[in-house]
C-alpha cells in the first residue's frame, strides 16, 4: 500500500457488501471540520457470527482501478456528497504517472474528512466491491497510511496536497489528489532502508519518478537537483529513515540513468 504497511494475499474471498441504498433524495452532505475521533477505512467487518473477516487483496490494473473510482464517485454523487481525498503510492503511478501496470490498493488520507464523510466513503468503497466486474479485495481503498501520521502532520500534508493540486482522478462525487511529492519520495526511501517483506521491486523506480516531479513539476528533465541537506530535512520532518550512501549510490545513480542528470547533489 503506497508508503504504509501492506498485507499478504490469502485465499479468503471478499465479503459481499450490503446493497446500495435507494436513490432517494437527501439534503446535501456538509463536510465540516474533523473531530478528535477518526474512523479508518475500511471499518471493521465481521461475519454473521461476529467473527472478523480476513482481508483479501488482488492486483488491480488501470481500467479496473478507474472503473472502481468511477463507481465510488457515482455512489457519493447520488448522495449529494463531493469528497476530496489524498492518495499515496500505486494509484498515482498507474493513473497519473503511467509508470506501473497495477497496484493492489488505493492508500488515502485527508484531515478534511470528518466522521460523516469517512462513513459515507466506507459505504461507497464497499458498494464498489459489489459492483465491480473485476475483484478488488476487501481493503482496495484504505486509510492505513494515516496511522503513521501525527494529527498535525496529517493536517499539513492535506493542506500541501491541496496546494500542490495534482489531480489523479476527478469525477462528480470524488476527487483524488496526489500526496506531496516530497512525502511520497521520502516514504519510498524509508521502505527500502527498512527492508523486510514491505519492500517492493518498484520502490526505487517510484522514488526516482517522484523525485523528478519535485525537480520538474511538469515532467521531463533538466531541472535543478535537490541538495542532500533538503532531502535529509524531508526525512526528519516525516520521521523517515534516510542514508546518504543509499541516496547517492542507489537513488541518484538510478535518477541519472533515467534522466541523464543528477537528482541529488
């Protein structure tokens, strides 16, 4: 999942969500200021006997992902809601950067989402699981990455993503923005340095693409490289691990190979 923790695939089948509510008209949903209590997506799910349903994952290609987001947006729009969420990781690579073929989830956050918005978004993503012609997995949209953010950093990253204004997906009912590139880049470096079963073969490539968006916001090449001290400051701010040798001998070498110039100096 993006820059957060991921779950291994297992044999359990996704739970069939409840049927979508009727199309009766409701008063517009007012998304107010968030409260001190936060609801994570997906919410806990149990079978009719109260036993927790184990999560499942599936690889999701671009057409499947775009259809899933469209279904989710449609559900929200029918309920007079217009939500903005911030995405980290795979969805950005597949839809906006076009640098990966698939992902297994859409990792989101957003301090702008109050309890009512989160509950409605949870309903929408469960509705989408039922309606999607291709399997999505129980946690295809989730807020797991948010668990690693302090409330203050959560607010700051949300505000910065809105200011950055990189739209990954937009349809009546739902807009998905990319997380700040600095945060996405630093998270990829952190995961590679941490190691273990969280590391993915595409992490280094993702980090390089994110770094290029920092240097060249419109893509392409030729921008000025980022000072090492700045990259280290990002890691301190986001509480991520960093290492100069790794940055220069892995990240910068890969960046130079792809774009023909240094990304870090």
